[in-house]
């Protein structure tokens, strides 16, 4: 008999605890153990403990395991956030441009609204920050800016 699944909110809480000190979308096993305050000298116990946590995170499509195949059998190196995991941690990544992707706007909004106008440089800077903040996405714009002929 399979053990019951943890609730989605519990899985999200686990995810937040794992990634609380990491701005990256990938985290190593060692960093996970440190985030949970595990004894770093008990590697076998830690791996066993995490092997019980991972299915719950995968079940709700919050993370995907990252393995190294340098030696057999494969070795779990860490986990990577999926699109759904990034969405839960508010790291952008909805696939469609939404407010979470435009997190750079929050800081730039004050600059833009204080001038009461948007400059082309402002737009280009926001696009640059959007690309920087969301490296998993290919962001392309066809931006042609010309002076109008009067």
C-alpha cells in the first residue's frame, strides 16, 4: 500500500523551505540538507530522508530531479524548479507574459511614473531586465523606433 500524498500546500511549504536561501532555480542535495538543518555527517540518512520528500514535490510538478550520469548507477545531484515550482515561489515563468515575469517593472515603475512619460531607453532597460531575470525564456521583440515624417 502506497503512503498517502502530502497536500499541495504542504508540498509548497517544503519547496519554500528548500529554496528559502537560494535565488537559483537549481539546488544541490547538500544545500537542501543545510536548508532543513540536517546533520551533514549522516549522508545515508539524509539521502533516505530526501527520497521520501521528493515524490511529493514531483507529484505536484514543483521540481524535477537532476542526475549525473558520470558513473553507474546515476547519482542525484539536486533538484530544479519546474515552471509550476517557479510560479509558486513567484520567480516568474508562467510561459505567458504576466505580472510575475515583469518583476523588474516594480522597481522601474517609480522612475517611469515620476517622469509621467516613458522613454525608449526605459523600455529597452525593462526588456533587458526581463531577459536577465528570466533566463529560462527566450525573449524576443521586434522593436522598430523611428521618427515620424511630418
